[in-house]
């Protein structure tokens, strides 16, 4: 499974990193894009991996921009 997300400002612990939709993301400053691949399991597993990676890179919010199995 391959997934990608854009992420937005302010360092935050994993528990406070929030997923946003396109409309909400329009009001945030994008600070980059993260991706994961080789995730076994469900789409939820890929989304969790993206959230963890975005948090590690200092994101407070993330938006899923692609998910492919």
C-alpha cells in the first residue's frame, strides 16, 4: 500500500496531530509532503503510518492526498 499526505505547521505530539479535509487545509500553511509504502494491512494502517510520519516531521495537521493499494 502506498499513501501520501500533505502536512501543516506547528510541532505536536502524535495524539494531537489532526487529519483535515481540503477545505480545512486551505486555511493552513503546508510545510511538506510525506509518503509511506510497503504497509501491510488496511487503509487505516497506512493512514496511521502517515500520521506518525507527519508528527515526527513536526506537523500539527495532515491531509490525505492519495492512497493506493
